[in-house]
C-alpha cells in the first residue's frame, strides 16, 4: 500500500464519520430506513468519485482500492454509532423517570476544575458514586453530572476531589428554539444525562496531587505579577482556556473581535515550545532531542488538558521531530490528515466538535494557502508579509464554517488579527518564559510576567476599541449545510485542479454571490410571524419584507438567549419597532445587543398602526394583532372577561396564550382556526377540548418555534429528541 492509498483511507474513515450526520448529530438510535438511505448515499458518492478520478487518468486507484475505501467508510459510520454515549442501567439520571427534579445528596469525584459560568455560577463535571434521596440511602449509582453552585460558595474544585453535595437533580430540557444553544444535546455529547443545582456542600475532601498543582502554581505566579485579569489572560494564552478560569467579560471581548483562538492552546504554542527545546538541546543527538521533545509535549498536553487543537498540534509536532531524527522530509498535508485520523480514532465524536473542525481547517489553510499569499505579498518585508498573510490564510478556510455555525461575520476580525499579531507573539514568548520560571521560582516568574503588563494592556485596549466600533459584527443569516459543503468543494477544486486554480478569482466571486444573494433576496421578500418561547412567555417577531417588529421581548435573558440567536440566524441587524406592555420599561439594556429604531410602550386600550401591522391592547389582558390579512388574538392575562364583548365573535386565524390550561368559556367568543400555547406540556383536558372543536393545536414544548408565512402557512421547527 503506497502513501496515497494510506491518506485516501484516512479520508474515507472521516467521510464515514461525516455521513452519520444524516442520522442527526449523535443520534444513538437511527432507524433501519435511515441506515439504508445513508449507506446508499455513501455508495453513490464513492461511485461518482471513482468515475471522476478515472476520467482524470489517476490509474493508481483500482477496484480493490475503492472496495477497501468503502469498507473503511462503513467502519467509520458503525464505529461512531457505537461510541455515542448512552446512560447505563444504574445511571443517576434514571432516578428522575417519574419526576422532573428531585432533592438528592450525591457523593462522588470531580472530573474537572471549577469554572465561572456566564450567569455567575460555579460549574464543574462530577462522577456520581452514591446518592441519598427521600426513599433511598447510599444507593450506588454512576454517571456524569453537570454541577452548578452559587457563586457565593467561593470554593475551588479540582479533578479527583471527593465531594458530597446536596442539591436539585434535574433532567435537561430539550431546546424549544432551534436557533438557541441546545443544552441537552451538549450534555449528551459529553456523556451526561442529568444536572445538579447544588444547594449545599456537605463534605469536600482535600484534592489529591495532580498536574493541577503545577498549573495553579504557574497561574498564581502570573497573577501575582500582573493582577487577576491580566494574569489570567497571560495564563490562558500559554496554557489554553481549559486550564485557566478566564473572566467571562474578557473571554467575550476576545470572542467578539475574532481572537478566541488566542486562548486555544494549539500549533503556535507547540511551535514556540519546540523552538525553545531545539535551541536548548542543539548539542544533543537527534534521538535525544526527539525523546526530550516528546516528553515536553506530553507534559504540556497534561497541563493544558485534553483538547482536540492541542492534541492535533502535538501529534504534528511529534511528526516533525521524527522526521528530523530520521533526516526525512515531513509532508504537512499527510501529517495533518494522519494526526486528524488518530484523534478521530481516539474519539470519533470529535468530528462534530467545532474546535476540532476549526483547528483542522485553519491548519489546512496555513499549509495550502499561506505559500501562495506569501508570493503575492513578496513586495513586503518577510516579517510583515508573514504577519499579514497568516490570518488571511486561516480565515479563508474557516470562514464558511464560522458563518454556518454562528450566522455572523466579525467585520474587523482579520484586521484585528493582523494588528495584534506582533503583540500576541511577544506576549506568548514572554508567557512561556515566565510560566517556566514561575514553576521553578514563583517570585522570579512574577517579575518576568510584570514586564509584559503593557503589551497585554495595549492588546486589551486595541480589542476594546475595535469591539466598540459601529458595525463590528454583521448578522449574515444561516448558511445552508448543502451550500457550505458546495463552497468547500469549490475551494478544494481551486487547490487541486489547474483549471479552477487559474480562474480562482471568478470562482471566489461566484461563491460570495452564492452566499449573499439568496439570503438577501429571501429576507427582502419574507412575510412572516414567528412565535418563540422564553420561560413559557410568548415572544412575537414579525418580518415584513425587511422590516422587523418585536413584541414582548422585554426580558434581558430572553433577549440574550432566545431573541438574539433567532435574529442572527435570520440575518437581522436591527429592529425597526419594539413593543412592550410595561409602561416603565428601560430600553437601555437592549441597546447592548442590537439597534432598536422605534420603541413603543403599549398602554391599555391603545391602538398602534405600523405600516401593515395593527395592534389593539384591551385592558392589559388581550391583544389583537392584524397583519397581512392575518388576525391573531393573544390572551395576555386570564382576566379577559372585561376585554370581550359577549355579543361579538372574534373568530381570529390564531389564538395565542401562555398556559397549560384553556378555559372553555373563552372559546365561546374567541373561535380560532388555530391555537398556539407557549408551554412545555398543556393539560390533557385542553388538548381534548381543542380536538373536539376541530381546532389545529400547536405548543412550543412539542413543536418548538412556530411560524406563519404568506407562502406556507403554519410551519414548526421541533427540537430533535433522541
């Protein structure tokens, strides 16, 4: 088997893993028809690929090769399905079969260090061993838990620390808004099927010795020299975000300017480490350099934690060390593919890990595109040309995936990366030196770290400046998966095919037009009403050919976690009119998230006309909404008797309310064709009542996002539940 065959089989394995996405990401129980469809699709892809490659006169790929490639891809599909986490028979989550939450006392071991969450809580992963409930005493259990504690506890948790916690055991709810973060799916990918809201720490034992002590010694040294905030930044740059509990506001600042990768321990840190190792061991034999280099990389991975990006970089670094030891040339493409395959054999679920995907694509960009860009910028001094081209090369290959994942473009990202590259390089080198010194002699490490106070200060100031510029981010809208795959296929053709390579500029314009034009056209012609659920309170978003009206989006949590993700996915960058029923509502909080042009506090018995929209609020209990020949009635309060004239039948297209219960008397005057409830699970009596009346019934707990548009009528986007 030659080298090309080996790399092709590695790619076949990855292709097989990707095809499991058609089951639904990490779906543990695909149906037989899903298996048949996906296997047929896989065979079709390989059949077409064999025809294309044969026409390109690649004669090395025989029938035997294609047979083995298909078998490898099928193995990848089956292997990933077998590795999807599922709860064992005595998993702690099964205690909640008949109840949604329960007070328990759990004993077990921490699996990670504690971290601060966005809502100011302490979070860590926990392996449960024993549980005590109202009906059980010291029952043996197993299974991971996602544990949160109030910030007031002010406690540090370390891996393998034995803890006893009293709290509320709960099952994570499925996501009712597909554009929002899917907490249940996230936990399932980590092999976790329940959470624990900690109320009280009953017992916490001393943590055993571990690498966390070295990590803590280093970070404490850096913080002593720079203060908590800047010390944490330097520690995160050196050791990665998983090793250091970075303040939330700092983390978000770097993310919003496209510098999140600075805190992902990866190739840059590995290259610096290996450079230092080569410098210090240049008098030794290559074999000894290899051994020392591997030891340093293994130790560094242990400090940073098991992350795909650092593992990928370390494996490629070891490949470089082996090549130098044997005096052989290392092929970057092959090294990247081999490293990726090894990681995906270790954990095939990483194929769906965004960090792994971005790390792989950014490295591919540096291998493939960077040499070409350096030739284009050869009129610049080499150092400046490298600073300019590295962010460009990485961004070209990661851009489609980022738009698909986040539906947003960080406008100044490439410019910020170019401007800050010299500072980040200086800080990284200084950070490694001060970290090594701080491990040996903390006071000296603190003194060295202090020398980098102003570079870090300038870095933060630059990032803050760009983050506050108008238009620092632009919501582009959801990029369809098929379009993203097609764009990457075109990019591969530009790289591999001479015809496409010569016409790269025209192909690039075509890809750009293919991304922007359909999304823009759809947005400018869309007539739609969307009902979102936030804490079982309805939020209505009306889109009228580019004009956006928001109703009842007056909760900051709802805005941050429900409304903004939806608007971003729709490519909406401003709200034309926002309407609330609170007379004293403070709009300033919402200005931090999106521009709102027209703010309306709708009062009792007031009518508002907005182009094609008419709103009537009756006694703060019932809202009548007319839009594009649609008539909706929203029951805001149960006290609606005074809002309805018994002699008038409303007969709306849609009745909307936020309760499990629907009074039969309401239907005497409100005779809707469709009923929508923003609740997790309505009462059986309500379902039966609407069924008897032959009224179509939707509720957000089952149907997720509920939309009406002028072309399709009512449609739903139900959450995936496996």
